C-alpha cells in the first residue's frame, strides 16, 4: 500500500518537524544551563585528558596517567554530590507543579 501526500500534507509535516526541532533546541538549552555549572570542571578535565592522550608526539607518563585516575575519581565524587543537588531541585519542582495543578483544579471546581 502506497501513501501519497499532497503538498499541503508535506508542508504540515515539515512545519511540525520544524516546531519539534525548535522546541527540542529550547529544552536542550534549558538542560545545558542547569547542568553546565555542575559539570564544567569535570568536562574541562576530561577534555584535557583526551587531548593529552591524543598527543602522539608526547604521550603521558605512567605517573601522569596515575594522576589522571586520581583526579578523575575526585571530580566524579563531587559530580555525584552535585547530582544529589539536582535531584533535590527536581523534587522541589515536582512539588511546585503539583501545588499549582491542585490550585488550578480547585479554582475550576468552584466555578
């Protein structure tokens, strides 16, 4: 079975796709603005390690590799604490959402 779309149908599909992509971009920007402050140090350090490992002319020594492992463990430990803070924010936002939903529902039931 072959489905044919007219130009109007294709335009609607493309408009919907553009709207979804625009909304996705907005959501990604919001997520980045929330997460970046928590992960920027770890991101920078991982990028530094990647660059060191990619440098074929001056490979890291065993001592530097050990240092990378120790520092990564420390960054990951602190990132775990930051994830906990993000979880708390998530819980608070859910509570605020429920409160606002119930207030709106109460107003509608009165009318």
